[in-house]
């Protein structure tokens, strides 16, 4: 009798700059672009002479967009996770749990924050900000920009959160890495340079408004490889920030500016 053939297991590699990561970033950026376009179209709902009545309906309409686009973000993330799992040749089935939308209160307070300078203020009041003294059209522009940034984060976070939650629950996932774009800010580059973090050591993924960083799952038997650009960030960090006391992020930021 022939011995049972053991399945040859060849370690696959995964990187913060692999084809999957790039596709995922394109998908999330594409959603962000459409989201911003739709949010802009809602601006006409705000009538400057009737802020009291119109801002709440604008908030409601934007919140609905955050829900829709957030679901699309979560399902794009789930597709990405499934594809990465297949590429890693992981055995056993797993269904990616989709992250729930953020609570209405969270979305509303982000949007109230974005629009707070729209409200008329007495110019003599010392608490009146520079922005609040500008004409309403300018204040609307500023509010619009802020709103775009906060909704982009809420929507992209839903995709990122879906991958993180999948990594936590999937017994075949060991951890995740951060994929930062070449032009990402120093904060994101520094975190990306750390490479893979084991799931038991991971805290919540920290992102800022306008952050396009992705979450890359790493599975059992896979080898994680830092991309050449993240290796370079790691080198800059080790050379110019890590050995010195004080604010490491500030040192790293300066290292990027001077040697990056
Ligand atoms: Zn980022």
C-alpha cells in the first residue's frame, strides 16, 4: 500500500505592498471618491438663512450615505480578506463577520463638529474664531471640507474594522500589518514600518481623517515581508529616531524630510 501523500506545504509570502493590498487600496479610495462626490451634492440642503431647520436634515442625509458606503467598504474588505485567505492556501472555512455601522450618535456628533463654525456668532465675542468671522460661503466651504474628511474616515474604518475583526476571530489568522501609501504621513509610515503585529498584541487600528492605510491579514504558515519602501522607513526610524530620547515621531518626521 502506498503511503498517504502529505500535502506539500510551501510557505506563501505576504507584504504590505502586495497585489492584494494595492487592489484593496484602490477599492477603498474609489469608494471615498464617490462618497465625497455624493456628500458635495448634498450641500445644497444647507440653507444659510435657515440653519436651524436645514442642518439637521443635511446631517440625516449624510448619515445615510455613511451607512451605504460603509456597507460597501465592509463588503470590499470581506472580499479582500477571502482572496488573501485563498492566496495563503489556508484550510478550513471561515465567514468574515461584517462590522456594524457606527452608532448614529457617533456620526451625528462628527458632523455637528464639522459644521460648528456655520452658526452665527457675535464678532465682538472673544470666543468667536477667525473662521466664524468669515462670510457664510467660506464657512460652508470649510464645513464641507471637514465633513468630507470625517465621513471618509467613518467609511474606511468600517472596511478596516471588518478585516481586524476577521483576524481576531479566524483561528488561521495570526496577525495583521499596516499598509501605508508612499505619500502617507509620518505617523502612518512609522506604524507600517513595524510590519506584522500578532493579533494578541494588537490594539485598535489607529487612523486619522483622510488616512488611506489598509489592514493586511497574515495567516498561519505565511511569511510577512516588509515592502522596500517600508524597509526604508524602518531604517530611517532605527537610525534617526529609536536611539534617541524624546518625541520619536517628531524625530522620524524630520528624518523623512531630510533623508527620505
Ligand atoms: Zn494612514
